[in-house]
């Protein structure tokens, strides 16, 4: 998730992060004992679009609109190629998500992010524990 999303979870769920424990490894750290999400209203974009083929429109350096298509490799196995899908079969990542990414990029690096600029959900517990 992005640093902005991590900060939202940190501020909205401080008690859980300070006093709770992450779900066992092998599943999302924020699942409870009944497999329900403990941060559902504040879940990151990756959770909101989990498993869906994504279509991303952005402006390149020349001002031209480009398209990227993506899907989790685990969901792509055995399915049609992304190139063969119609536009309406994708979750369109739009200007709001791209704006969040731009804001997140502007924050720069910090001790929470990995090499890819992302924050791991489980680390929110580990850093406080």
C-alpha cells in the first residue's frame, strides 16, 4: 500500500496497532479470528481492487494519454490475456488514484517503505510491537 494509505490506517486504528496482534502469517495481517477485515472502511486500494484486471490511464511526458493493463499474476493464470479483454472488463484506475500516487511520491522515502516504495500491512504492527 502507499505511504498515505499506511498513515490513514495508523491514525484511524492506533488502538488496534498498539494493542492488537496481526493475523498469523499466510493471510492478511488485518483479518480477525473470523477472517473479517478489521480495517475495512480504511482498507487500501489494493484490497478494494483485489483480483480485478486493472486499466490505468495516465499522461506521459509528452502529454499523450497512455494505457497500462495489469492484474495479479495469481489471477492471470489460465485466464485470457489482458490484451484480449474489452475495456469494460477492467477496474479503471482513474484520476483520483493517480493523484494519490502523485501525492505519495511527493512524500519521498521513509523508514516504512520497501524497495518498491510500498508499505507492507504487517509492518504496521511490527513497527509498534
